[in-house]
């Protein structure tokens, strides 16, 4: 039975639960054929019964109901009603026990929601609403309860039996089965419930908290991967220490468990005391994982750990408040990573992601505020808007309040709401109370969708040394929100003189000299700021640290940008200047390409680029960021009508131009960055590797035999996946005879390692070469392709849909390929299918030909009988 009722849920319809669950006892009997779940709920009416009795309504679906009894007496069939998604008991006492027995088939559960099997193990995924496919329950985050869970399974096949909290009891059963009972002393909503059973290896460590309690740390994985969990465990300990030092947050249980599973819809899940992770965010060795993989693991481990306070101890009242935990936790993990790595480089990476993924959402048919007003399927709202823009809002609060008052606000929030299910409003209120600031206007960031545009202009009065900055803000209409009110925006600015020196930023009428950086509070549609005490016209550094998630438009001249590239102190602004310069040049090449004009190198840009390349900038990772041209996706964001072909050609032309003119510089920088020392995970050389591989990628665009040989040599001699991929990426796009040999060799060598095979699929799907679509089609038939494994599907089909020129092939073949594959995936996994539809939903941004082709493909999906809710919502809203 699938659910095809497509109702919309509105934030304003929120009502507190009628019945709360005092405690819940679960007993799972895991079987190869059927799994039995017995649940005993202690329920209590939470409303005033003098106004009449209300029915008990529990959520549940996708299982067989075996029995139902109330206070020990089986319920007669006429005493309850079962519908597609609920159980209703019209008349119940004020306080009672309900026992429910359900029968499940986890081995057939391809949705990967609720209880399912992955690689011979049982595991669960209950956020957002997976618990209701295990048993009947008030499956909503504001019903918190104490869970006691007994897991029973065959001792041989499932020696490891886990659930949340601490083990209470264990024992053998006569039939070869055994059991363990777990008890979680913290009240929690059902979405944080977890269970795992399997034959798993365990690596252990321990952590002593700031108050001296010893916590046992356990990481469970497949025996074959036993050597791949060290980095994740080390990251966990770093995260635990960091949260104590930065936010005063201490861990609260005696053990912390992490389990790696191969089949997982998302990245990882913060279940109380028992995190379940997509194995791609756990497993790493130097031979199998890149530097970027290592960093992502550290960040996701941190993210799930930080949820223990921002999400678990204080949770969400309802799913409209999702950003309460996700935005806040993204902010916390970004800060953690910034402290572990290079802060500036981390900020740039986060901005890059926001400006591609999130801006596209804000500009498309599914645009929604950080706190949405309505949804059909909550799974569709785990978005870059809720997560990453939500994180930016927290960052802006910190900027506006200052670090100290922000920390006071965080402390107040945790103290005030510990053990509660609360709203975003409660969070903002804690910030306002702790700082005595009026955050009334700031709250609009949570309710208005769309990316604000800030148009700045300036003038200089040489006679009195006053520089005037005028800022206008506006926000384009988004679905359901034609008009927007002005936002409260922290605009962090600095001023540079023509020699690149930082000047004091003195607001007119204030005592001079002011600080060299300052926060302007923009809160009206148009505002003017006057800066005094200036001898000559300064170059403004605007939006330092990317202080607000906006698009900024300021008429910089190319020489202003060159000056900022060389001298600006804020890494984001320094990087951004280079990106703007490059974007200006590439977009003018795009126009030439569209007009059929010959493409010509821009010598001023080449000179600026050479200066950066040979600058000896000590932060090599920063330099690599600075030397990376804006992505095709970001360039697309900047165009009124996206022309993927012209963007691709223009950007390739730039790369080729730079490689041709700076060939020896690229070779020299690469050489200087390479090391004879063996690879070390924390050897502090990831920036060098990144820069060296960037140089190689540029050089490979020359399609020169000597360079290809260099690349192949790097592949053959590499002792780590970073350099291996650094060579393979460019080779995959190189039309040379060695290409297929090397790709074959890589596959043969790594076919036993799922995560590396995923990389191999992606490499091929992301290739520039003309035959890429045919290759992708052929790979669907490859024995290693697995439709039902989300990582594998994303590695091939998801990656292909990110390949701008091929996905957007003018004849629509790329779109058709995506939809052909989604039509197969939808019945198996609607949640992942709906997410992978995103690239088609932006059809309005293209020219009429592509628009029609994209819509046509969306309609093929729309025509399916019984469209699952997840997919229905995306298709309906985007057509
Ligand atoms: N709550 C998880 C996180 O952000 C994400 C997630 C959502 C995972 C839904 C699985 C299902 O860490
Ligand atoms: Zn999260």
C-alpha cells in the first residue's frame, strides 16, 4: 500500500498533541522473513477533558497490524478504525496503556525509511517520519518519551544489537537467539529512535568530558572496513572537545556509538547516542579517500555530534521549525571545521556552496523561506535553504550581537529550553533577551524567501574627504510572496587606499580614526553612509566574511578588483574580487560566443592571474581557491537566460588560454608543491596537493603528450587518493588513447571497494568528452551499477545531471536519461528520486527550446499512476 493522498500541511494549523507518551517499551524480534514489533505505550490525555473527549489518533503505515489492546484487553474491531495512514481509537481513558503488535518485512523496504536491511544488517532511519512505518505512534517531534528497547535476534547472524542509551540487560534465548535491552534516560521524539543489528566489527576509544566523566566511544562497521574508521573516531573526539570549549556543551550519556551503513538516503543521522552514518562519511584510508573526503568526514561527524545539544536536548516543536536544529547545527559544524582547518578557505567553500545550491533554490519554483509555511512531504524540505541559508542566519545573528552576547544567547537558549520541543521564535527570543537587541526586523529572514539583492554605489567628495556609500536592497518575488519588506542586513565593510593599505572606517560625525573594519546595519530599502577623513577615493571592501546571504552589486572597475585581489585582508573579499574579475571576463566571452564572434584572450586578466599564481601566497589552499575559475553553475546564476553550452565553451577557452600563456608557471608551481615525502592525513600539505592538482588540471587542457605522460605518471606513482583523483579527473576528460586503459585499471584495482567504485562512476559521468551520455547509458548496464543503492545512483545519475553541457544537451537527451532512470527509481525510493529531480525544476531559467524539453520530461513523471507524495510535490510545484 502506498500513500498517494496529497494534502498540504500548514504551519498555522499547528496544535499541541492531545495525547502524550509517558514511556514506550519496544520489543523487536528480528527475523529473516518477518520481524515482529511489540510496543507498549503509556499514554495520557494532555487536553482538558471537561470540554469533551477527543479520539486517539496515531500515525502508522506499511506494516501489518497483528494485535491491539488497551489496558490489557484486546480492542474489539468496532472500537478502532484503521485508515491508510492512521489508527483512530474514538474513546479512550485519560491515562492508559496501549499495546500494539506489528509485523514488518525490513528486507523488502527499499525506501530506506523506518526499519530496513543493508548489507546483511538491520538498521533504522526515523527522521522525519520513519518511525510510523515501525508501529503506530504519535510520530511528531513534540511528543517526547522515555524509550526502553529490547532487540531479539539470531545470535550467530546478529551478534551486535544496538539501540539508544545504555544497555540494561542481556541474555540468551533457548532457540539460538539472544537479546539486549537498552534504556535511554533522556526523553526524545520518535525521530531520534534507532536500532541496529548485525555482524559488525567495532573500534573503540574513550573520551573524558570536561567534568571528568568517561565516555566510551564505539564505531561499528563491516569487518572488511575495520581499518577505515580511525579518522572518524579521532574527529569525534575533536568535536566533543571543541563543543565543550566553544559552547560549554558536555556529552551526557556513558557511551556514544556510530554505525556505518552502505544504503542510506542522506549523509548521516543524529539518533540519540547511536548515530547512523552513510558509510561515505565514515570510512577513509589515504589510499581510498581524498583530502576533501577526510574533511567532509570530520565535518559530518561534528555535525551529528553537535546535534546532541542543538536538536536532541532541545528539539523542534514541529517540522516547520527544522532550521532550528539544522541551521544552528550547520553553523556549529562550519565553525568547528573553520577552527580545525583554514578559516578563510572554509568560509569560501561554504559561500561557494550557498551561491550555487541555495541561490538556485531561492530563484526557482520551490523557493521557500528558512521556516516554510506549508509542505506536502517534509522530506522535500531538507534543503540548502533550511540548512545552509539557515546557518547564515545564525552567523548574521552572531555578527550583529558580537561573539560574547551571541554566546550568552546560546547559553540562555540551552538553559531555558533543555528537554523541550521549541520553535525558531524561541531561539530568536533567547538571542534578543541575552543581548537586549531588537530583533523584530531580523525575524523576516525566517519568513521571507528569495535572495536579497544589494545594489551599492558610491561617490567621493575630494574637497571634504568624504566617501559616500549608498545601498539599495530589494528581493525578487517568490512563489506566494510577491512583495518583500526590507531585511535587517549586517554589511561588514573596510576601505583600502590605492596602495592597498587598510584605512580607518570613520562614520561622518564620529571621532576619528574609526576601526579598520565595521558592521553597517542596513535595514531600509535605501540607505546612505558617509565616511570621513579620507585623503583620496578609497576602494571599498564590501561584505567582508560574506556577512549576509545576499547578492551584492557594486560597480567595481577591473583595477579595483585587481587591487583587492592583491591586498584585501579579508580572505572572502580577496577571493571574491578574483571571482568577479573572472566572471566579468568569462561572461563577455559568453556574449562573444553567442554572437558568433571569435573568442580572444583578455590580457589584463591573464596578467592578474599570473600575479596571483606566482605570488608565493603561503596559504596554498587559499591560492588554489583563488585560481579556480567560477564554476559553470555559478556563472549560470549570473545570467538572465542560462546558456550552458556557451558558458562551457567560454570557460574552457579561459582555461586553455591561461594554460597556454602560463604553461611554465603552472609547471613550476606544481613542481614546488609536490613532495617526495609519503602522504600523511594530517601532514598539513593538503593545500599543496590541491594547488598542484589544480595546476595539472590546467595543463591537461593543452592536450599535450608530455603533459598527459606527467599525469599518467602521477596516477601510477600516487600513494594517496587525492593525487590519484587529481590525475584521473583530467584524464577522464582527455581524448587520448591512454584514457580507457587507465580507467579500466582503476576499476579493476578498486572493484571491491564500494566508495571508490562510486568515484569511478562519477568520474565518467562528469567527463567533458562528447560520448559521455552514451557512456552513462552504458554504465547503467554495468554489473556494478545498483539502482537501489543511493550512493551508487547518485554517483552515476546524480553526477551526470551536474555535468552542465551534457545534461543540458540541446536535443534533450540528457534530460531524458535522467528521467528514464528516475522512472525506475521512483517506485523503489521516492525520497531520493524527488531530490534528484531538482536540476529539472529550474527550467524557467533556460531558453524556450530547453524549457520545453525539460517540462516534457517532468510531465513524463507527472503522468505516472500513483505518484508518491515526495515526487508529486516537486513535479506539481515546478510545472
Ligand atoms: N538530521 C540529519 C542531519 O542533518 C539529516 C537526515 C534527515 C538524515 C533525514 C536522514 C533523514 O544530520
Ligand atoms: Zn543535521
